[in-house]
C-alpha cells in the first residue's frame, strides 16, 4: 500500500500514474477506515472544530485545512485535506491541483485527571500518659505517610493539516505534488 508520505516523495517522471492512483487509493482506504472508526468527513462548523475548511487566496489558489479529533489518525487527516482539495478543483471546473505548501501539526489534548501522585499527610502525633504501680509512662505514636501513585491516562492528541493549493486545467504538469482531482473523486465514489 502506498502511504501519503510516499506519494509526496515519488518523482513525477517515473511514478506519475502510480502517484495519481496511489492518492486515490489512500483517500478511499482512509474513507473506509473512517466509516468504521466513527469519525467522518464533514465541514468544520467553527474554527478549531473537527472537519474541513478552506479559504480562497486568489482565483486559483486556496488554503485547505482539515482538523481531526482524537480518534482520527494523522494519515486520514492528510487524506481528507487532499479529498477536499480535489472537490474544490472539480467544483471550479479544474482537473488537477498542485500542493505548494503542506503543514501537519499535532496537538496534545489537555489531561483532565488530577495529580500523578497523591500524598496523605499523617495525623498529628498523639501522646498518652498512664500512671501505675511502677510509675508513669508516656507513649507517642503517629501513622506513616501514605503515598499513592495514580497512573495518568494515555495522552491523547489530534492532528490538523493545512494545504496551500493551486488549481489547474488541461494536462497535468510534470511536478511531484500535482494530483489528478477527477481520479481521486472517481476512486472515492467507487469505494463508497
């Protein structure tokens, strides 16, 4: 199986057909995995929400972003950004798009549990006195500290990716980060 990172590192001249098909396969496999994990491809309602968003930078240039939740693997987040880029290309009557900038960021989600170690303080020292036939005696005692280690939960993280893309029509240029939008969408439709 070809992964997202392998697609970006292939050279156009040798692997162009494989790269375009590979992108489609990665996106379609990601969509099937998403269906089974309970996460989905959707528009983000607000900034920072799960889903995709885009902003138009010029007539043919867009910034496409996808933010996952803690159940969305990083490769699926990247695939969904590519899928949205393919949709934008075809919605605007273009056949391909080039990724000119790509940034993927992890975010560690806040840990909502208490401290990692809890220490119980001893009660104050107690004394007792008692007098008997042989004299008086005093006893002092205190309980020991109680230390309890609390296992922190596994740190959860989520990923977001941002692509700056340029849309194009006609024959695909001979560059590494150029994707055939029509083929990506056809592969997704085939597998849905």
